[in-house]
């Protein structure tokens, strides 16, 4: 399986410490799993928007 690169696990990309920081600063009321899912959706959407903006230049 040479050349295979795996994406980081969500917990690696969105550390528990980041979620705790957002909870402590009232930036989220989501549980950790829901917060990770929300982050994944947000980042996926941001990537799609960025790709579309680059294609229209």
C-alpha cells in the first residue's frame, strides 16, 4: 500500500483541548462529537467555497 496517505482522524484535526476552550469561552454548547461534526461540515463547506472562488478568477 505504498503511496497511500490517510487523512488525520477527526480527533487529531479537532483536539479536545480546542473544544474545551470554546466551551469555556461560551463559543459552543455542543458536545465534543457534535462539535467535531460541525467543524468537519464547516471546513468542508469552506473548502468548496474556496475551490469555487479560485475557479472563477
